[in-house]
C-alpha cells in the first residue's frame, strides 16, 4: 500500500510537506509516457525509502538533463 511507502520514505525526510514537494518533482522528472502516474509515484517512494532524497536531488536533475539531451539529438 502507498501508506507503507510513505512511512518508509519519512525515515529520511521528517517534514511531510518537503516529502510531498520532493516526490512531486521526482515523479514529474521520472515519469515515462504510456505508464500510469500512480506507478511512477510508487517507484519514487520506494527510491526515497532506500536513499535520502535530499542528498540525491542533484543526481536526479543531472539524469534529467542527460535524458533531455538524448531526446534533442
């Protein structure tokens, strides 16, 4: 259930508002066409459970830039 994923992600982020902001940004950047947004959100929460999303934010942005460059080419 998603509530289990959220509580798991709260181990690294103590502020629920910050978790919501980080999750929405990551979901927008990692979402793939023709997939459900709910599944992408669940994947983001699983990632947040295993890694600190505050420390991993630059990596996600860097991956998004690389992906945009691939699409432009």
